[in-house]
């Protein structure tokens, strides 16, 4: 399931302002840190960390900024 539009917008703003975010999936924190950028690959959306790790966004339930 794609990430909700309002969460995607929050991530875009976090990337622009180099803010930290927390990504929650099934009640578990899957990432906490800064957002380098957002990208799409093969129709899937990813958060790219400052270390260039790609975190898939398709199962993220909540974004905390």
C-alpha cells in the first residue's frame, strides 16, 4: 500500500530542512534519523538516508517529524 500523501509531504519538508523523522511500521520503529531525499524505483517509494540506505515506504503506518 502506498504511503499516505500527507506523510509523503511531511517527509519532503523534512528532507528540505534536514529534520529528523521516525518511521513506524506495524507498531515498530524501522528508522529514526535524517532524510537525505525521497526516490522512486520500479514504482515503489523510498526514503534515502544520509548514508544512502533506501528505506521502503510502502508499509509505513506513521511518520513522526
